[in-house]
């Protein structure tokens, strides 16, 4: 008997078919990233943990998957005019790199408070940097102006079906590499990553649990789940600079329907998870990328009786672009 998976009951911006097509489209460009494990971290968590190392992806983060799928989905006429986006870093670098590979212009609107290392990545990959103020309103206004002046096509960092489908290829790989996973823990911000992962994973295994990991200083997704509608925070305050965006109208329905719960953690727990990744896994992971490990080690996860049967857990280490200059400066104070 065929079992209807949850994501087949409603239409979303991406589905298993679009994610499989994205995999074919990007496979000659994107890395199939490795999965690591550690007996020491397993002992600390009381679970079997499997770390999907998207910090080893081109551009240093999972974002290349979605950006590459979006760029190579364009017809030649669209592509010739170039693409534009607004991003604090990883999507900006990823889109710049994907555009460079196709030989088209990329106009990147970057807020003034973006980490220096991520801005340098954009420049390294040939993106044309246009600065904006730190607010989302300023970012969107500047991006709109660039579109009017150049005719370039907007590739939104997360609220785009092509982006969601590209990110979903992570699930296809991970569930082939470790087929018996019963749980996935994924960082959440705008929702592009967890949306793609959830759609693919729930289609393959409807019983798999999907948890989002979110900083307490940017807990809009948790508040949105509780309220049943998108909640926008007046401000965010977290070390995880990649997790300050808010859910979009394409990502929210998937998060609402397919994400089982959201685990929020303190910044101090994120820093500790970064340390464990470096000292034990020997992997450099940015704060946003380490939050999944922080979540599984948190008291709120360990002490929740409804999650006690989550035993084989896949954790997405989503990026490795750490602003080392900031760390060096802080160590000298």
C-alpha cells in the first residue's frame, strides 16, 4: 500500500521532483559533502550523531546548492542580464560564484554590518558589491533600484522555489549516506534550507522527524509556529549572523506543516558547539552552522520525554565562514 507523505497533501514551492531535478542540474558543480561522526560527541549527547558537512561545500556553505540551481534554471536571455540579490553573506558569495561559473553578472546588495570575511568572498568570486543599510527595508530598496537600472533578475536568498529545491538536495545525499536516520536537526532563518530538506526527507520517509534549531535572540520561527502565522521581530540579537532573517510566504507553509518542532538555544551554547566542532571533529563551523549541535546538546532537547526515541540524528553543519578577524580582535582585548 502506498503511504501518502505529508508534503503530498499540499502544494509547496518545491517538491521531491523539483529537488531531484535540481540534483541533476547542479551535480557537475556542487560537492557531495561528507558525513562525519564522533564517539566522543555521541557519548556527550547520548545519541548517534551524523554531521553533514556543508561547511565543505563550494563557497563554504550550503547556499551554493540553491544559488547554482537558480542560476542554471535561467534561460539564456534572462541570464545575459545578470542576477541581483541582497544577503548578509553566504548566499551573496554563492550567487557570485554560480554566476561566475555561468559567465554572467551578479549584483550583490550587502548590508553595512555584514562580516568582513563574507564580503571578501563575494569580491573573490566576482560579485559586484553594492552597500545598503542593515535593515531589510534598505536591502530590498537598494536591490529594487539595481534591478531597474540593470534589468537583472532577483534571486531571493531563500523565498524562491529554485533555491528551496537546490537546498533540498542535501536530504537526498544524506539519506543515501546514512539511510536509517530517524531525526534531522537543521538551522532555521528565512527557511530555505529547512524547507528543502523537509520536503525531500518527508517524501522519502514520512516518519522522519525534522527539528529546527534557532537562537533565542532571533526566535521568530519558534514564535511563528506557536502563533500559527509569520511573526516578525523588531530586532534580533545573536552571534549567529546567518540566522537573523524572517520566514517568507513560500517557506512558512513548509515550516508550518513539515517541521515537527523548534529548539531554541543561547549564544553561549552555540559558541560551545563551535568549540566542539573544532576540537573534536577538527572542522571550522560558523555560529549558524554549529547551532544544530548546540540544540541536540541542550537541556531542552535532552529533557523532553517526547524526543527520547530520537536516536540516529543527522545534523546539518550549514557553513564554515567564520570571521576570524573578529575572533583575533576579541582575543587581544
